[in-house]
């Protein structure tokens, strides 16, 4: 999708649906400094969603969509679960894969895009729940990392199977009792960030989505590193407020509680040496660009 491709012929503009007109007028495609602050003003960043009211996954989705560095040339791969309910509302290319197969589908897609559009940037981003990523899809997740496939895997970790009513997931914390897992989890939460690091991921972050600017930075880094170097993994705590008995206003506090230093979602980051070099280069270029813009502005004002 590109801004040129969504343009409407001027003669037909009036009769197009208001939603489409709005998308053409205000989409952030191609806007260099697009970010979470564009939320609320841009159509493709989800105006509405079909998740439970106050579900943190809806915030996470918005922050991620606003942070994609190249949305018009990005394909997202989803999987069955609550995450998949949002994709129909999203104006970014996406594919719904069979539950658990998302990293296999993304591998083929990324390779096909590289062959079909050599020299053109085409980002692929997987977005799936913890059940899809670590339980049923673990084989596909790990094999994509072992093969050093160049795409980002994002896991919306709500520590259970939310969409099917609350079954146990490998990501569930020890002792937790869910509606459909009455015996309680018998073992500790699977440490997928550590496994990702040991399986060849070049950039790994574990955090919550309580801070939009942090999520923006992490997603951008993850996409840049995947584009140039190899697989990246981001695990985001998006609590299922329904299953943990919180109301729609309590999701944010739940995330803040879970990111305390001794808690499960204390900020954790791993960056390979190669990725460190790349991110330092990108940061230096951005600094130069900002300094040049400042100089230009000062020149205009003088
Ligand atoms: C192959 C296959 N197995 C099982 C299911 C049933 N199923 C649908 S959603 C889901 C759980 C999703 O859990 P998770 O990936 O954690 O996403 P969440 O709903 O928690 O966001 C399951 C088991 C399915 N749709 N397809
Ligand atoms: S069931 Fe849980 S994860 Fe799914 S939409 Fe509702 S609050 Fe969000
Ligand atoms: Mg889940």
C-alpha cells in the first residue's frame, strides 16, 4: 500500500465512503517521523477495534502500527487468537495464518518478497499471542530463528489462551489458576526471551506496553535489525483483563505493576554486537538529520 496507490480520482472523490476519503487525506504512509503521537489523527492506526473494552492489546496494536518505519511496504502475519480480531480494522497489509504457523508463513513471505522486489525494502512482522508463539507454534518460531530469517516476531503475551476462554499457556506464571485450567500452573513461565537470544535472535526485548515512546523505539529497532541482520523478538505484556478479573480501566496499572524490577516484565533487552553497530549508525544519522533541520530552521528565523 502506498499513498499514491490509495489516491482517489478527483471526479469520484465525493462519492467514496467517508472512511476512505479520510484515509487518503490523513494516512501517515511516507511520513518520515511517524510515531505514536499520530494516533488519533490517522486512519490506518485503528480507529475502532473488536477487542474487549480497555484490552491492552488494543493499545499495543496502535503503538506498533504507528511505529512501523515503512508501513506501506510492510506485511504483518497474524495468528488465531484475540490478536487476530484487530487485523480486519487495520490498513496495513496482513495475512492470517493457521494457528501456530505464523513464523513459517512469514519465512516464505519474506523470501518471496526479497526475490520479487530485489533492492526494495519490504518488512515482514509477525504478531501473535503467547499460545501461538510458544505453545502450538514453538517449532515454527524456533526454526525461523535458527534459519536466521529476516523478520520480526512480536508476541502479545497475556499469559494464557484468552480467545478460547482461558486455558493454560507455557507463558503462564506458576500457580496461576485460569477459568479452564483449574489445577493451577505447575511450573514457571517459559523464558522465551532467553530462548530467543540463544536461538539466534539479534535483538530481543521483554516489556509491557505502558509507555508508548518505549514501545515505539523497541519496534523501530526490531524492524531495522531484522531488515539488515537477522531475526528479532519482542515480547509485550498485554494482560487479558477479562481473565485476571480487572475492569477496563485497570489494564495500565496491571502493566505498571508487572514491570517493577523484580517482576516478570521488568525491562529486559539483548542486542547482538552486529545489531549494536547498526543501531549506533542509525542513531548517528538521525542526530545529523536533526542537527541539519535545526540549522535550517535557525537560518530561516534569522
Ligand atoms: C490449529 C488450531 N488449533 C487450535 C485452535 C483453537 N484456538 C483458537 S485461539 C486459541 C488460543 C489463542 O491463544 P493465544 O495465542 O495466547 O492468543 P490470545 O487469544 O491469548 O491473544 C486456540 C487454542 C485453532 N484455532 N487452530
Ligand atoms: S478476552 Fe482478554 S485478551 Fe481477548 S480481547 Fe478480551 S481482554 Fe483482550
Ligand atoms: Mg494469549
